[in-house]
C-alpha cells in the first residue's frame, strides 16, 4: 500500500505557541490530503481537505485562521496550529488520497499534540 | 440517522473463531467501501476496500457488500489476539473525495 509519513510524531508545547505538522506521501503523488483530529476514545473528525495548489476546504466549525493548511506540492501538506491552547491537545492524523475512483485514503501515523 | 452506522461493541470473540463486523449506510449513491483497523493510540490502517456486490477475500479477511440492503461487513477468520482493535467502516459517495466514517466497533479476541 501507499506510504504516508507525518512529522513530528509527538510534540509538547506551551500555550500560545504555534506548531507545524508535516504530512508527506512517500511513494505516490497526492493531489488531495485530509486532516483529521481524534480525541481520546472518540471517532475521527475531519477538519479539512487540502488540495495541492489551492486553498483548503474546512469542515463546519473548524477555524481556518487557527488551523492553517498549506499544500504546496504533490507530496507535502502542512497543518499549523496557531496560538495553541490546552483544548487543542489531540491526536492529529493526515491522510492522502490515491487517484482512482475508489478514493482510497492512506493514513499517516499521526501526531500527538500536548499543549501545556 | 447517522450516515454510517456501526455497533460500537465491545465485541468479544474467542481466539480461532470468526469475527463478524457489520456496517450500514444511508446514502444509496455510495460507491466504495472501506475497512480500517485502528489500534489504541495509533492511526487507522487500511485492511481492504470493496465496491462490487458480493464477497472480496484477502487472507483471513473477507469483505461483503450488499448494496440493495445497504450494508457492508467484514469477516475475520481464525481470529488472533493481534486482531484486537477498533474497526472503522468508511464509505465514499460518488463525486465526493471525502470518506464518511462510522464510529467504529471495538473488537477483543479472547485467548
């Protein structure tokens, strides 16, 4: 299957700082990537759809000015959590869509963010 | 009504038995269906996808799709303790890049 990496895997930061998370498709080009958030014992929540070369599409209730998404190349999308607060502590997971009508998504390993 | 429904479990199955996981969906326009496995603290891992009615087998896993009844299932034969995880059903609708996920079924294989 297709391989997706994320960096960093774990980050701890102080309240008010910004954190950037990278998502890379390693062996395929991904015109579309997705960013999810998952709180403990809860289901995946889609935050936004990231398209290469265009602005991300955010799900309802997700602040686009707080969660900045950039998809500058066919293999890299970044999520920046700006002015992070403790309530932003969560497991952030990206996925990349493989071209084809099935719209298969492969997930990165996730980034665990802890905001103190 | 949720778009994709799964029994949250937990579902307990003895080691070596067949585990059966079910998923129903509401949109008749759905075209492709996915099963992901998620271990605690890890991200989802694709097990298999199916888009045609009937069965699709891959090793110990068999996905079954019945579009008329709007359900998709996953059978795990010869269940192993390592199969203990949460299984997510996901559905893709025609013309939409996004996947709609169920809330997952927690499966425990009892040694």
